[in-house]
């Protein structure tokens, strides 16, 4: 009798919070379908190996547009279209960094110019290196101390944060601002310690910005062990650096985000699921963000394969230009506003294809609590953390319009080992982890579609 009463109360509780035994069964069907028949892993191999890295404005990106358009059609989208967007064109070209120590010999260091940085125009630019460990240290330097020097910002990625995105956010300001800070005091170029949780000599690129009315000088990154070795060297002797780079902005060009959807049977209110199709110009862009792209397409494919009749329009958006401009996300939001489209919810996957641990929710408290009440449905799939209050970069324009937004939260412990590097390759992605992420995204889209 106690067992019967307990079961009845559990079912009543599930019904009150908008979930039922039917939902649990549907979650199982979604998981079974994706883990057994999901195409995301093979599609990621295709994107990573046959197209590879795909910076916006490049020929490879345009190949990725055609690839995504076809994959959305193959997944069963009712409509597929390209959304025009003007994107910046940044190219890297040849680059090298050398240092000269007391013995007078030059030694090459592994490096990457930061994204959107201007280079040296193919000329050698050299000067003495000075090191700072924090913004506070740099602020104390006079113009005379910095003028004609190379400033090395050696601020480490904090290992104290269990949530590695907090360590990334803490250190990112150095990558973003180093060039303009250095230029303001007359420095020749800036070197930053890579935003990496690993201890290796792999340099990480990533976006930087120039302040208006400030000279655009180069900014480059070196790996963490290289940074430690350089710091140790600077404690004992004067070190000269010589940079030669050909990177820089080449204007803008017309490109596209790729969009596919399955129309709702009840109305055309839109639920968005997406990732960004572009990547940096090193590695293969497998975790960042090929994973998010194939997971989003998997959501659509699974709805069609299982015959789930969605109430609202489910729209997959493969955003252009997240890495060095967010032009695709901005254009999508602008177009949605102009068309007066009603968006119920948007979720992005842009934190890697590792095992899902939760879903961050950026919305009003009532909707947050409703989604959190579904936690019991997600627990069998290893998804338990609904505490985050943030969402993806590309869907932030929708958030600003009042749309409830979210982001898949994978395990992040290895993500910043490879983020924005030549190491971000298909081989670093595990099939089951990738597909479990697609499973969690499909499950939450199912619940939103049913209950909102």
C-alpha cells in the first residue's frame, strides 16, 4: 500500500510540474534513437576532415555553408534557407616570433597572432621585452618604461576554478585589451600568455579588439610552458623579441548563416537551437563549434525520425561569424525583430562536445523554476546542473529582445586545453559524449515545445 501511495504521489508531482510518465518514455526513445542511430559523429568527421577550419570570409567557410545546407535537408527540414550577413575578412598569412638572449643567438618560439590583430606588414619589428603579471602591474608603468618595448602580459589561467569558464573569463581581458593598452604607452607589440588550462607550448588564438583612436599594433599569443620559460629567462637577462607577421583585416564580404526548420502543427512560434558554423583558422574546429552544429542538426533529425509532431516551429540556426564579430547572431536577431517573429525559446551549444552536465538558463525566474522542475527527467542521462544564468553568444540578441535563452553545459575540464588551437581536431571528440549532448538538447526542446 505504501508503495502504491508513493507511486501515486510521484505521478501527481510530475503532472503538477508539467512532466509525466509519457515524458520519461519519450526521453528514453530520444536517447535510444540518437545513441544508436545518430549521425552527428560521422557528420562531424566529414565537416572536420573534409572542410576543416573555416574562418568567416574564407573559401572553407563557404564550403561549410553548402555542407550545412545539405545536411539540414538530409535531416528532414521542411524549409532550408541562407540568411545574408556581411562578415569581416581577416587573414593570418606567414608569421614568426624569435627571441635573442645574452649569447646573441636567435631562437624561434611557437606563436599565433590573435584574431583580428594587425601584423607587421611583413617587416621585422623588434625590441626589448618587459613583463607584467597583472593589469595593476601594467598600470604602474610609465610611458617611458613602455615606449619602444614589447610588453609580455603573463597572467595565468586560474586553476582554482572548478568551472573552467570562470578561469577563461578571468583571463580573457588580457587577450582582448593587450594591444591597445601597449599602444597607448608607445609599445611596439604585445605578447599574451595563452588562455589555456593546459601546461604545454601550444599557442591559443582568439579575438582581440582595438580601441578607437589608438594605434593598431600587433598582438600575439604563446603557450603556457613557453610563457613560463620566457619569464624565467627575463629574471636573469635582457631579452629581445623580433616579430614578422602578415595578418590583418581585408574589409568585409557577403556570406551566410544557414537555417532549417520543421513547421509547428499548432503555430509558427519559433524555438531556436543552434551553434556557430565558423571556427578559427587553426585546427579543425571540431569542438568549437562543429560539435554544436551537428548536435543541433541531430535535434531536427530526431524529431522527424521519431515522428514527434512539434507544436511550434523548431528552427536550427548555423550562425556565421561568432568567432570574430558575431555578425550572424546580430543579423538573425535583427531579421527576427523586423519580421516580428515570436520566439519562445533559444538554446545554443558552444562549449564543446564533451559529456553534458547541465543546461544554463537565462530567463525570468518563473520559467527557470519550471525547467528546473524537470530535473528528474534529465538525471538518468547525467544532466543535473540547471543553476547557470547565461546563454550562448549568438543568441544574445534574442535574449536582449526578451526571449528566454539557454546554453548546453558540457563537462569543461578539457575544453580550454584545446580551445582556439591546432589541437581542436575530430580525434579529440568522443562519439557517446557528443551524442549525449544532442540527446539533452533534443529532450529540452521536446519539453519546451510541449509545455510552452
